[in-house]
């Protein structure tokens, strides 16, 4: 009896062969990722252009503003020009400091010391007191046939400078009031000694008031120098510029 043939299963004709999948290396994955980022990262060029235009306009406006400010404030830097050659304010200030810098600095130091000492002692001068003194000065100048503004201009001063000076003077008077007020006996002795030089046509009270003012000024001049020397000695003054 013949041996039976082994039947082998036939493969389907339409069965397709599948190729084995290849795994990507880490380097390939990195390259693919970068490509995807490049493809997806789109730039809105129109917004960039808009921002660029706004920036240009802003810069232009800023430059125009700076130009206007410099033109309006040119007097802060320039003093004059001669045939197109500029004279700068720092040059003028430097020359002024050489001629009177030390004197002006000492004057400012003195003014600050007076104000500080007055503040310590709660001493002040009202606007009414200043205006009253200004009126007296005006009347005195007019009586001599002169004009106060003309006199101030000759000294390089303004009405505000005069008021500031008067206020400082009144502060000094109050600070040293206990030392400069003349006694009745001192006033009487002065009138008796200087009877021939006193103004004519005034009442006794007017003469006493005039003499009292003169004696106060004399004492004030002497006492103030002594007081200022002591005040400067006790103050902490540091000089950063030498003239």
C-alpha cells in the first residue's frame, strides 16, 4: 500500500509580505523634532513691520522733543555768541567764582547758620514784618529823591533779593535782641551828646525812636560778628571747593 503524501498547506496567493519595522535612532528623532518645530514656528511678519514702524515713530518724536527742550533751555548752557563762537555759562560761572566765589560762599554759609539758629530757637519773621521794613526803606529812599528800583539795579539786586536780605536782618535782630536793645539811659545819653546832629522838626518820641534804631544798628554790628564767630566754631562746616 502506497504511503500517503503529506499535504503542505498552501499559502494564500493574496497574502502580502510585511517588512520588519525599523526603530529610529535617537539622532533621527532629534532631527525630526527640529524639522517639525521649523515647520510649525511661523512668524507674523506684518506685526513685526508694524512694531518697527511704531518704534521709528517713537524715536522720531523723542528726538523732536529733545530738540525742542534743548532749544528752549539753551540759556542753561550758553551765555552768548560772538560771530558764531559760543560763550558757555560754565565759563562765565568759573570766572565769577574766581573773582568773588569765596565771599559769596561765606555769605551763603552765614545765611544758613542764621536760619538754622533761628529755627532752633523757634524764631521767625512774618511777611508783614518784612513788608513794613520794605516800606520804611522805600520812604527813606524817596525822601532823598531817589528810586529804590534804580538803586537795587545798580547793586545787581531785585525786590526779591531785598526782601530776602531784610528777612535775614530781622532774624539776626531777634536772635540778638537781648544784647542789642539799648536802654533808656543809653538813648538819653546819646541825645544829650549828639543834640546838634539830630534831625530837626521831630517830636521827642520820634527822636528817641530814631536814636534807638541807630544804637541798635551799632550794637548789632558788633555783637553779630562775635556771635557769628562762635556759631561757625560750633557748626560742622565742610568745604568741597577751594577758592
